[in-house]
C-alpha cells in the first residue's frame, strides 16, 4: 500500500483540527455559557450556605428576562409591564412573597451575592489546567517573487499551582511550503515542558493563592450579608404593611371625629335659638372644618404611602391593592410580646449570631493576613526554573521525536530588593491599616453594646407608652361621653366637648402607633442581636427567635428606668454613685 505523502498528512491534520475547532465553537453558544456560569455560581452559594447555616436555600437570580436575548427585549414591553392593571387583596404573608419575587432591591441584593460567587469560580479556574490551541496561516512573497505558505499550530496545557509554581507542556507544529515548488515542503514539530517556582518572594500557598483565598472568604461574607439583608428586608415589608394599616386606622378615626363634629355643630345650631351661644356655634363650625381637613390629609397620606408600598413590592402603580385589617386586629389581640432578654445577654448573643459582626471578625483576620503578604514582598526574588524540549526527526517526520537529543535547561534567578521604596511603603501602609482595623473593630464592639443597651431602653419606653395610651383612650372615651351628656343637659360647655374629642382622636391614633412602634423596636432588636427567625410562619406574632428566650425571668428584662413594682426611679436614684 502506498503511503500518504507528508503534505497530504499535514493537510489532513490541519483540516481535522480546523473542523474540530469550528464544531467546538458552534457548540458553545452564549446560552450555554450563561447556563454553565449559573450552575457554577449556584453551586458555590449552595456549598457556602450549607457550611454556614447547615442547609442550602433555593437561590436563583432568574427573572422573566433571563435566557432571552437582550436585543429581543423591546422598551414597549417595559412600558406595558408597568401599565398592567389589576386588583389584589394582600395579606402580610402575600406581601412578603410578592416582594421577594418582584422587589428591585431584593433582586439587586441577590445579584451582588451571585457576582461574588461568580468571581470565586474565576479564581478557582486559574488553578486548574489551562488548555490552549492556536493556529495561524500566512502567505509571503519575497522581493524576487518567491511565494511561501506557512501554517503554525500550537497546542498545550498550563497549570498554576498554589505554591506559586507554573507548569507548561507545549506541542508546536510548523509547515512551510514553497508555492512555486510543490516538492519544497518542510514540516517540523517541537515538544517542550517547563516549570518555574518562586523560592522566596511570592512562594507558598498563603501568598501565591491569596486572591483565591480572599475570593473564598468574600463569598462567605456575601452569604452572611445577604441572609442579614433578607431579615431586614422582610421586617421592613412587615413594618410598611403595619404602618399602612396604622394610617388606615387613622383615616377611620379622623372620619369618625369629623362625623362627630358635624353632629355637634348641628346640635348647637338647633339650640342656638334658645340657650346655645353664637360663639359656641362658630367654634363648632371651625372645629368641623378642621376635622374635615385632617380627614382629607389622612386620606392623602394613606394613598401616598400605599404608592410607596407598591414600589417596595415591585408592583406597577396601576395595580390596585387592598390590605387586610385582620392583620392589625391579630396584632392587637396578641398584645405586646416580651423579648425576655437582658442587655448583657443580648450583647453576648450578638457576638455569636450577628452576621455583620461575624464578618468583621473574619475581615480582621484578612487585614492581618495582608500584612504577612506585604512582608513577603520585601524578600529577594529568588526563582527556580527548568525546561526540556525535543524536536521532531529530520526528513519531515514531524510526528516522531528524537528523544536522544533532548535539550535541558535548569536555572536560578535572583533579584535583590535594594532600596525598594514601593514595597517598603506598601508594607508600612499594611501595618498602619492593621492598627486602624484594631481601632475600627473595637469601636464596632463599643457601638454595638451601646446600640443594644439603647434598644432595650427604647423597647421598655415603648411598652410603657402603649400602656399609657391604652389608659388614655379609656379616659378620653369617658370624657367625651361626659361632655356630651352635660351639653344635652344644658350644663356643659362646648369647649369641653371639643377638647375631649381632640383628646380621644389623639389617644386612639397614639395607641395604634404605640403597638406598631413596639413591634418595630422588638423585631429590630432581634435583628440587631442576630437571632431573628423570619422562617417562622407569621413571625411578627411570635417570639421569632432562633434561641430559646422562655427561660429568662421577665422582671430581668425591665430597664433600670422602671422598677419591678412599676414605679419610675427618682432623680436621686438615677444620679447616685
């Protein structure tokens, strides 16, 4: 059998490599790239969540536009989406579900976590085998008209090790053919291997793999930050919902007050023919106008707040939503939920559970590690390198190598850092940054302790406020009834009824505000400590704590302002040494 000529073989190889490259490229569509990126990033998030929390969430940043070609998304779609009409009656749980699905703020937070995980996949890839295949073709014409064609291919793999070493294996193939002389064809190949390893500066896993180490730790921080954000986000939706119900309650109270003023005015006008004074009638009319104005203002405030709530949920402004009054009724029926903690205990729990604080603790270690890396850069640059290469046999036998003629090379390189001001300054800056981090962290601890103490004091104040406002409502109702009876008996003064009605509406609004304020402060305290459990169904009506607080003595949670018998301390007790 006649053997193929080297020229035919070379052309077959080139054609095969070209075809394989084209098929490989066409298979890697932008869609497949996105899916692989998502798979890698989601896997990173899942692994870190499992490590930190003991379980992984169904994390995803997919939206209705994910997977679509950006050029196919028309601006008209966005206009249409934000003009969609509809009517929704939302419970609080519904609002949270819609917000986590549609909120722009929530989606942006998820994307920040995703991008951090994506960066880690890139850093990990840098320490995996890096395969490459390059090819180039060229036709040259010399001054005397000689034409030559040349094709060069380069295939190999490189590997970066955590020690700082670089390994490389390379196969190069060159084809040279003289166009005017078909038999004048030359084929050659070269196989080479090289390794380089820093021995001082840049050596060791701690230095060489610093970017990978930091990327891994950044994902841990991002997962904690997102979990903390989720808790804050859900509580913010809860509080926005209850603030809306509070404003809705205010609307009802202002309307009842307005109707009461109308009745009072009509009553005084009817009595003006005999005993009611014209001045009282004028005052009643003024009070009626004032009540009407407050009622209209309460409507405007409610509608404006409702529009802002739609934005928080990610709903179009054209969608009409209704809230469920039963949520406020359930909150009032549940009453004030005691937190069952002391300030010192709260701070101690925060050092174990507060995710932003755990991040700062770990970031302190990052700054410490950077000083070590900066110190390593002060060392001389001493490197070891070795390489070996072999060429193909003569007579165009490019697919066979002459291993009896291997070229070897071993060497050391040394670069002494004489008066290296840049690295010196970087090291000194790293040391200063470390001391600055010590001060920053100590300030964080002091501020957290102070904030927790203030939160306890504020929570106790709000508890007292609610009890005071509850009593104030009962007293105001009795005052209004008494003033009305006195006027009907012809013994009262209209001014007394007006004052009583003002006090009643104020007390009613304040009572609703007080229980909502207490709820916000209690949930805020749990977030501050880091023990809130928003996975509990209707967590706003429960203890909502990851740790058991039922064993704590209730009296221990009283602030030092209110004594155990309910009385307030005296100034002498406050300022005594």
